[in-house]
C-alpha cells in the first residue's frame, strides 16, 4: 500500500468541527428519544439533562486538555497511551460498536420520519433509501463531508431556535393558539416529578445516549487544522449550546402538551406543532427532523470509519482498514459500516415497531464506558505532561474523580435494573467478548515480538 494512501487528509476547519460536535449530539436523542425520557420522568427530565450536561462538560474538558498536551492523538490513541493495548482494544471497539448502533438508530429514525409522509411504505425500505444517500455523502473528500455536515447541523440548530422562540411565544400568550392555560401542564398530571426522583434518574440512560457524540471531536482531531487551538473554543461553545438545545425544548413540550400524552409514534416536536394549528408547521418540522437525524447518521459513519482506521494504526484491527481512497477516505472502514447498517435495516424489516427503542438502550451503556475511560486516561496521563496546558480541568483531580464515580454509579444502577435487561445483557456480552479477544490478540503479539 503506498504511503500516500495511508493517511487521512487534514481538511476540517474550526467551523466544521464546531458543527460536527453539535451534530453528533443533536439527533434522535432529542427529536425522537425525548418521548421516551418524558414517559419515564415527566417534566423532571430537565434535571436529568442538567446532570448529564455537567458530566459531559467534565469529560469534554478532560479530552481537550489531553488533546493540547498530546497533539494529533485522538481518543483511542490517548487511551492506548494511558493503559496500553488491552484497554485500548476494548475501548476502541466498544466505541466503534457504540457509533455503529447510533448510526443504525439515526437511519431508522430517518425512515420513521419519512413515514409521516409515506405511511404505506415499510420502514425498512425508507431506511434503505436513507442508507444509500448517507453512504454516498461519505465517499467524498473530508472537507466536503465537513461542509455538508456544517449545513445539515445549521438547519437543525436554526429549527430548534425557531421552535424555542415559537414555543415560548405560545406559552406566555404572545402568540395566540388553541391551547388553554399551557403553564398548568407543569403542575397537573402528577406534578413536575410524577415518578419521583427515581424516574428522573431512570431517564439518564437515554440522556447519555442523547449526549453521546460530544467526544467525537476527539476522533476528528487528527483531521483538524490547528486542533490544539480549536478544541478548547469548540468545547466551551458546544456544551452550553447543547444543554440549551435540550432543556428549553423539553420545557416547551411539557408546557404545550401533557407529558403523559406524548406518544412514541411521532416526534414530540411534530405533536406540539400539530396541536398549535399553525398551517404547514408540522410538515416543516418533520422535514427538519429528517435532516437532523440524517446529519447525525452522517456523523456516525464518519466516526465509525475513522475509529477503524485509528485501531488499524495501533494493530488492534486488520491492516487492510488503513487503505484510503484517492480522496483520503478510509474506504474499507466505510464498507464495513455499510454492511452493519444494512443488518439494522433487516431488523427493521423483522420488528418495525420496537427496533428503534431496543437499539437506543445499548449506546447509553457504551457511552458511559467510553466517558469513564476518557476521565481515567486523564487521571493517568496528567503526571506525564512535560508542561501544563493553557486549558485545564478546574479543581483537578476532584472534578474528574467525581465524574468517574457518577458515571460508574449510573452504569451499575442500570445494569441491575430489570427494565434494561436487553441492553444490559447485550452490553455486558460485548464487553466480555472484546476482553477475551484483546487477551487472545495481545498474547499473539507478545509471541510474535519474542520470535
């Protein structure tokens, strides 16, 4: 393989990275998954998003700090540097599994939004059409991917902003609507905490799924110009915006429709605009939601293909995955991801009613494990810094330790929750298999090195 065919292109600009980080987090988790979190916790789910946002900020800050000290190392490289082959192998493949499932979920969600206009067309066929579209977008030079993602993400951020303005206008009577006394929905139907503190905490798994994607900038760092200068700005700007784009829309939805009337069939956003009586608003919002989840799927294919490339560099995946196209795209990685998405489309054919909900539980677990590994890597590597970076996690090591304990507690509590039995079983099985493979491959490497 020629050397110039083994390197990714540095084609991502700061504005691309800013929107890529947002795009990974603003997708099915808010537009579709918000119906699940509302059913679990009611209006109190806003506190779940706040807690998740705090943990997100600590993880992102730890990642930025390490990226400045160790330029051109992505998430998986940093874990390798901190803990060596075995942990890096498990985390790398776990992250790949995470983003592969997220991408499948986004593709299936896109198909479900298309059913709003084409109710007679089966979900699997609509999802297949979306797969062809998104894979095609990822076969061009990375700068074109960045540009497409920039506009994709821009559309959904503009739509969320318009939804927030419109929603608060209706809530406070500035914009007339058919909804009587919307503020009463916060106190009726069981109150703000209809399922107590337990319900609020139970929603955290879907919340973690929703926020998962922020750490994608730790993958994009190897294709970003002036990454050490860009990342701290991106993180400071991204975290508060994402929290804003989750909490305010949820408050609006809970005010305009009773939380227990939110169904899983259509997005809560479309349901809200349907009852406002605004002509064409629901169709416009459904189009925006479609572009939003396609954007997140686009980001997912980027993440999975680059992760395979990164692992191949470390010898944790076959060397064939180092092959890149003439545009600098890891073509074999994209091929593998495409096959996995088509398997997900097949599941949509087999079980169209429950497939999205089942898939959504698994990334919540894997995101928790990846975030824990990022925090632990920072704790381990801090002593190896040759000089202190200009951007640091405040109150280290207490904030990082707090994040590790909190994330581990959330993970353990959900493992033993009988309602998450499918996701727990799948996640633990994946971790067990990856651990077994890591030791088997690691032992072979040691034998080859001795030979």
